[in-house]
C-alpha cells in the first residue's frame, strides 16, 4: 500500500472516529429514546464514544509518525 493511500485511509478512520464520538454525545445528551432505554441506552451511547476514541486517537499518533518521518526524509534530500 502506498503512503498516499495509507494516509487517506488513516484520515478516513479519524473522521469516522470523531463522528462516532459526536453521535455518542448526541445520544447521551439529547436523544429521548436512549434515555427511556435506561442502562442499555447508556451502554449504547458509551460504546459509540469508546469506538470513536479507539478509531481516532491511535490513528492520529500513527499519522503524525508517518508525516514526521516523511518530513525528515525530505529534509535529508537537498
């Protein structure tokens, strides 16, 4: 897989993760159906936030590592 495709895939994972976090926050704070479900509703909204964090945080670190190594290689080659 080329670097461009990998970076695109990681950016998509970050976007999906952030959307899941916002969906979980919306479900927890503003959705009446989740409130009526009780504990099950809390678990659903918490899982959205958890999976969003799983997708977004490690991906950001890996993407930063890729971009830093790419910049370091570009600085070495005059």
